[in-house]
């Protein structure tokens, strides 16, 4: 009972802590203290999130915690915590070299906590309208952070992100309204017609035609946020021009939040036997994203754009897995999402270091990193080996499960899936070779940011590829069962 009571109190904590921290950061007179407060706030938020494993509060009309969003919440708060540690030293270096002003540093940390609040709210929202508002808030917050350098390129990237994100979120809003219209004759008017835990139990009686149209709009709207091709145009620019810690958060967390919203609506359609099957639509977009991004890796000249397209590729694999559905594919999708978040954020931590020591993001101006900075160079190699899905790292296991489950059910799709993965792997190693090996090129300054977050993520990915605790396996199996 005491544990359950603590969980009830911890649920508001994942929202209140970042909201209060954002307010304090906005008025804190000493900008140098903002980084410490940012880390303290993310630490406390992570503790509150972990406590939800020990007991779940009863769902209300606005907030909900179950096995599905519990996984997303803990992953989000953990990566948010480690990124805040990396961010403290990275942003401090940006201040020292004059790329950011003290006011911009305070603004950055304020927006960081607002982003954590918005993502957590989207994940725990039981009201589909509130979830939409939270994802829109997260979008607006990241738009402001992408443009924080105030260069022409950064402002252009922020503007593109804002325009395309607004189009996507407008489509998602229309889809949300259609779900409400479908629910109203069955559930009645008012808040209950937007409460997901009510909708999923009554979805079998909804008008299937309205649900079909709604899901198409939701897939296009939230798919824009996921970065699925051909809705991805904002993502490479946002990664290339924004601060590197935000690239880590975008790839490791925000794309997952939009995918989570899609999964909630996929479960609604699955509960209505007369509605279209959402799986084939997700499989098609996922496979398209994978193949498209894999070929685009060969043409990248900017290291952050390179890994932005890698994120599109892996979100395609995850969407494909959830579209295939079934216990094994859903399990593989959850595992791949978790491993991708940890690995890609670690890679962006390494990329942040590389940009510091080389003073550029251009791949042509890099080279010989393993000679000039051996620890950094080999860490980046390990990150790329992990994201490429080579054994014994965690992504190898998740990709193996996705491919094997697809071979058992749809062999032609499995062939396309494997081909896309192999094309992407070759593209990544082609670019990695020119960065890590060969004659040293460009300047060779000392990296200032902390290595601890990068090493901790890579260690977790390595351990997950060798051994997964039985409790975690059971947890993922339960979530896979919820997804249908």
C-alpha cells in the first residue's frame, strides 16, 4: 500500500518537477547555476519515473500509467537525465567560445525542462486532446531550441521545422477530432469521448468508416513527427543546425513520443473488427523510410545530417515492426526503440565531441580521429557498430527478431527489409572510414564535454546484447501483448 501511495504521488512528479524547474530557470539570476539546476531537475524526474515501476495509480480522465507508457516514460527520463549531464559541459563550452550568450544559455536550459514536461505530459495523458496539445508544445519548444544560434541556417531550419511540424500537427488534430466524432454517439458528449481508456473499451461500436479516415490523418500527422519518409524534410536540418544535445533528444526521445501516439490509435483500430487494419499502412511507410534513408546516407557531407538520416532509417524499422504486429514483432519493435534511443543519443554525444575538436561538422574536414583522439575515435566506431546492428550489441538482437518474425510470415517483405538494412550499414561504414581513419585532417582541439553519458549508454547497449534481465523481458512481453 505504501508503494502504491508513492506511485500515486510520483505521477504528478514527472510533470511538476520539470514545470517548476523551467519556471525557476527562467528567473534564475546566475546563468552559470542553470546547468546544475537542469541536471538536478532531470535527476528528480527520473527518480519519480522509476517509482512508477513499483505501483500504478488508477487512471483518471486526464492521466494514465500502464505498462506501455511506463516503458516510454522511464526511457525518456533516463535519456533526458544523461543528456542534461552532457549538455551542461557542452553548452558551457559553447558559451566560452562565444557561440551562445549568457541569456541564450538560460533560455536553453529553460526550454530543456519545458521539453521534458511536454514529452512526459504526452506520454501520461489519458485524454487524446491533451496528448495532442503536449506534442504540439514539445514541437514548439524544440523549434525555439533549434534556432538558438540565430544564424541564417539555424533560423531557416527552425522555420522549416515549424512549418512542416504545424502541417503535421494540424493533420493529427483533424484525425483526433474524427475519433471524437466517431466516439460521441457511443460514449456521449463531453470529456469521456476523448478519454483513451474509455475509448479502447468501446471502440468496437464506433463507426469504422470514421475510424479509417481518422487513422490516415493521424498516421500522416504524427508520422511527420516520427520523421517517416516522405514526411521527414524538417529532421535533417533541425539536427544539423541545432545544438548537439537537442539532436540527441530529438532522435532518442521526441520521435518516440510521436510514435507512442500512433500506437495508441493503432490499438483503437485493432479493437474495431470492421475498421481497416492499420498494420499494412505502417509497414509500407516504415519500409519506405528504411530504404529511402539507407540510400540517402551515401550523399551526406555533414556528420549530423548523416546520423539524422540514420534516425529516419531506424524509425522506419521500428514502425515496420509495430505494423507487422504480433507478440514477437511487437517485442522486437520495443527492444529496437529502446536500443536505438540509447545508441543514437550516445552517437550524438560523440558527434558533439567531434564537432568541438574539429571545429566543423563537415565530414571532408575530419579524418584520422583514432590517431588524434583515440578514445573519442574508437567510441564513435563502437557507436556506429552498434547502430549498424552488428553482434553482440543490442540492436543486432532487435533487428534479428524483426527479420526472423517477418521471414516467418512475409518472406518477400523480409528480403526488402534485409536489403535496406545492409544498404544503410554500408553507407554508414563508408562515411565512418573517412572520419575515423586515414591521415588526420583539420584542427585537433581538446574535447570539453563529459564522456560519461556516452560511455554509460554504450555500456548498456553492449550489456543488452549479451544479457537481458528476465524482469525486463517479461515487461516487454506484457507490453507486446497490449499492442496486439
